[in-house]
C-alpha cells in the first residue's frame, strides 16, 4: 500500500509557551484519535513531527498511525525557520519511497507548518532549495497563528498560507477538526480516485482564512520583538522556567534590533516550567545579547517550581531566579550567595535584562 506521509512542522519558539503549546499538543492527539477511526487513513497515512526553535529537531519519526504516539512538545529560544526547512528536506530525502520502474512510491507528502512569529534566521537558501527540490513534489500548507506572522516570507515557501485567528479553545478545536478532515479527504482521494493532490476541507472563515499575500512584518532580525521571554531557574529545585510577556497593541512601534526599549510595554502572560531540553533547542550562536528594560515589563509571576512569591530576581551574573523563603539566597546559575533587595532600595531606575530570542 502506498503511503500518504503527513508532516507537522511546528514552531516551538518561546512565544508558543503556555496556551498555544497546550492546544497544539491536544490538537495533535485529537487528530491521531480521529484518524485511527477512519479505514482509509489507517491504510495510507503516516505521521511525523519536526519541531523547530533556534534549532530543528525530529520529535517523532515517520510512522504509521498505529505506532504514532502524540508527544509532549519542548520549547526553545529562536525561530529558525530556514534551518527547519533544510532539516525537513533532509528528512524527506531519507524517508520518502520514490517511484521506480518496478515500484510505485509514496503519494506526495503533506506538510502543515504552524508558526506564530517571524523567522530569526535567514531563510533565503532554504527557500531556494525547497522550491528547487520539493515545491512541485509536496504540499506545504503554512498556518499563521495570529496576525503577527510574516506572511510574505511564508508565501515564498507554501502552496497555501492561512491565517488562524486563535482567540479561544473553541477556535483551536475547530482548526484541528479542519486539519483532520483535510487529511481524511486527501486519504480517500488517493485510495479511491488515485488523485495525488491535497484536498482541504471547508472551514469557517471566521476561524481560518487565506492570508493577504503581501502581509509582512515591519521588522526582520534575529529576535522576535512581539514577545519578551526570559529564562530563569528556581532557587529551591534548580529547574528552569520561562516568563512570558506580550506586547500590547497600543505599543506596537518596533525599535532597532538589540536596543533597550523603555517606551514599549509588555504585560505578563505567565510563568511556565520547561525542561533542560530548552537549552538544546535554543540558538546560542549569536554573540549579541538582546535586552529589554525592566521599565517596560508589567507584572511579576510567582515561581512555578517552588511557589516563591517573587519569580523574577536578577543576579549580577545576569541570571534570573526566584526568591522569597531563603535565609541565604544563592544564585542557581553561578552559585554565588546573594543579598536581594527591591530595586527601590538599591539603585533607582530601570535595568536592562537579557531576553530570549522568541
């Protein structure tokens, strides 16, 4: 039986932490559950997940539906879309079964690209390679999660670019129903009609619609300025966690790359535990340190690991940590003993804090 390979190329950058990541995990599980009940999909569909942040990573190799187990998705720093496309090309080269004089190979693969930001690497080489080798041999459908995605760049790669207006859990459910229905429809087509083409299902345009082809971000660089994300460690457990702040629409002016931005406010979205895999997926190749002013941050979280009341303190080494119950605070990054003071008790005024790349 000829396989219908389906790839999920998922943006796992820091800005996806929280509700977006949870909904994607739930959505993948729902897709698998629904496809397993469809006889056509069981015959043909094989699934794979490739995640990318600062670096790409194969989360799940290409396997049939019975062997596929929905994974927990990690998070990393950066949105290296170019590196992710090059990694996808290598994976397709290694795993697709080609047509030969004696064998009919796989149906053309379907790739669903989910992203919520702008690339933090140069995608030109990846675009050239994709268009040369796979533009006519695969179907790449790019889904922009929200309106802060560079649509123009995605149009250079994708056959379709769709805007998902991810406002609530109900919208996510409808979106993943559309993905499932599209895979089912395509599977039926290749099984019965031998139509080797992607057949998207119909969907409510209030949830998912075609993106304007010329939509683009004002800013291109090596850090995503739509969110301010900071990596910290718990004093008690040493576990890493991310603090995510999002920019208000009223403060949408973009500033030059790498500068402190005291006039742009970011509001706290939450603090979330991550694993050490965060550092493996993050791109630390840039020696430039991107900062945001403490004056631009609204809200301070509790520590999600130990419950300390203050999840945002800073050591002179630059590391961020929690504090609250320690008799002698110790930095979990450099092991220095600390005296932690409120900023009003020390040098007044804002501090520039090293941020993640988004």
